[in-house]
């Protein structure tokens, strides 16, 4: 199951936004598209849409990611081992990695 981490920043407005999309199974045999929009300094919000199959959820994830990219978000796929990080944690991880020169 796939995941996308999208981010957008505007230094002139001092704005940073993150958006995480993930496809996950639920307890009832269906599949969820989990959406986590985040802004620094704002309360975290998690939304989920239920789909009957993984293919439908993956298609919805792709459509939603494309819509966000048209609005200026830059996206990257997340491998399954990094799924446990929220968008905020992944962002701070990336900052540390860049500052260490890795």
C-alpha cells in the first residue's frame, strides 16, 4: 500500500504546509485513504475515506496527490519503513539529515 508526503513552503509569507496521504487497511476488511494535513503551529487533523478495494483507494490517493501538486505542493513517495513518522517528524528528520551533510 502506498503513501505520499507532500510539502509546500513560502518564505515570503513564513508558511510551511505538509500533507500526508496513506492507504491503510481497516478492521472490517475495507481500505482507508488517510489524509493528514499539517501546518506548523496548527492543531493536527486526520481524515479518513473508506473504500472497498485497495485499487480504488490507490486511485483516490493519486488523484488527491495530483490535485495538491497543482496547488504547489512538492511530493515524494514514502517507503513502508518510514510510515511511522508523521509529516512533522519526517520534516525534522530531513532537516537533520541535510544539516549533517548526509
